[in-house]
C-alpha cells in the first residue's frame, strides 16, 4: 500500500498550501535524479514525492484524498501509473521544469513576459528606460534617440534556434502540443511536457550564433518623440520595441519613463509654474515694476502696487507650461519677498531713521497696520497677566 501522501511530503494534514509547497520543493530538490546519480533509489523517491504533491496541491483532489484515501485514484489510472505519473514516458527535465507548480508555468510570469503557449511561443518581456530631460525640453518637447540593450531575434536562424539548413523537429513525447495529459481517478491532469519544456518541438542542431536560444542580445537605437508639456514620472509607450518573443511569440513593449530635472528658477505644479522674486524696500513701499523671466526664454513685467508685503503672489495668466496634447497653457505665479537693505552708509542710516520716526508713534497703525495689530495684542496679553 502506498505511503500516506502527507508523510511523503513531510507535513501534517492541517498544513497550509504554502507549507505543502515549501516542503515539496525541499524534498524534490533533495531527491532529484540529476542530483543523485549515485543513488539508485532517488528516482523512485522523486516520483513518489511528485505523485503526492500532484494531489495535495489541488484543492479538489486533496479533498477527495482526505475523504477516500488512495482509493480515490485507483480506478481509471493512466499514463505514468500514479497520481504523479506523466503520459508518454516523459523523462526528467531541469529544475525550472520540476518547480513550475511552485513558480508558475515554465517561461511564464509577470514583469511583462508573456506566458508560453502550447507551441513554445512566448511574448517577449516589456522593458523600461529612464530618460532625463530639462524643464525647457519638457516645455518645448523634443525628438530624442536612446540606445538600449535588448534581446532580438537571431539573424542567423530567424529566431528558430536551429542551425541554418536544419529544421526544428516535433517533440515525440507530446506530439507538438507542449503539454501531456493523463487520467487520475476522477480527474484529468495536464502538465507541461518535461521533454521539450512546453515548446512542442526539439532542436537537434542548435544555431551556433545563438546556441539554440533563437535570440541574441544587441544594442538598438530608438527614436522617441517627447510631447510638449510632459510631466515628471510620465511614461511613453513604444509598441513592439521591447524584447523579441520566443519561437514566434509577440514582441514586448518599451516604456520610456520621463524624469524632469529641477530648474534653477522655476518650480512646477502640473501646468503651473512658480517663481520667487525679490523686490526692494522702496519698490514695496511706493510700488513699481519688476521684470521676470518666463519659461519660453522671454521676459515679462509685473506691476507691484504700493504697500506690497512679503509673501504676496501675482498671477501671470497663460505663462506656465503647455497642457500636453492641448493648446492650453498653465499660469505663472510670482511670489515676492521684500529685501531688507544691507551695508548702509551713515547718510542712508540717518534717512531710514528719519523715515522710521515719521511712520511710527501716532502714525504706526496707519503705515504699519500688521505690526501695530500684533504688538497691540502682545500689550493686551501682558496687561492680562499682570492683573
């Protein structure tokens, strides 16, 4: 009578699917025939481990096993002669084949790489390239040429992997399907063919240039159109410029991630720009005009009303960044701060003292309303504390 599947894997009946998967991986690596060429019992043990895992990894089969035991799989058995058997007398593959149930279908997975179809074809991986531009480039837009390393179809074998003058043969185990089926009790099981790794074909004479991979690594120059108004962190998708597919699979895409360098004058918020500009004390008091640069390389005048304070903001409509793929533009905001004079001579100091006398005292609330209000509140607070 076959040993209990839970004991074969090395877990108890209450083990979670993750615990079963972890235990299976450990046991399979330990008893894989390629790792135990001097141990004649390893192959049988390895088959037993796979048979147990084929049942315990599947919720329906596991439930049937928990209820009926090995009897659930004793009728209608086919193929390999046990729950872990494979039809057609398939041999042992490499470790990526063995652990496909742990890590996903061979050559499948995320990150832009497509799953391998039954004929071995798989979509190439998507690629991402970070391209840094200036704010001026983001304003105007530009045509750029980038160079990226990527996998492309081998030009010697046209991506087939077979040496020129030879052909790719149909896999004798799965007859080109890439997968094999077998009947296990109440269930029909389908798995990736371990002989061809799901390719459905075998290469007897591998291409000398690519070693049978069908792809080689090359540097390719690609033109990228960067639209005006593009913002930091946006991605431009270039269809079909990713890595070449495997054995006729589709080509992946290239994503160009835009990084906009900080500007020495402007800060950006969406389509709006912000610029901090100093104004003199007399300009702030009497009013006047200042000239500020704009992102298009020109200058524009900003009227400063008399009595302007630090932190006041002036809006220049339509002087910001273009809205991408639109005729609209954002605005530009000028944040002013009043600059206090430094390095005064004696005459200048005397003039400021005279000015101070004329705007303080009885006239303080008229000329300096914010200061007058603040110190008035401070005086009231002190008076309350001394009462």
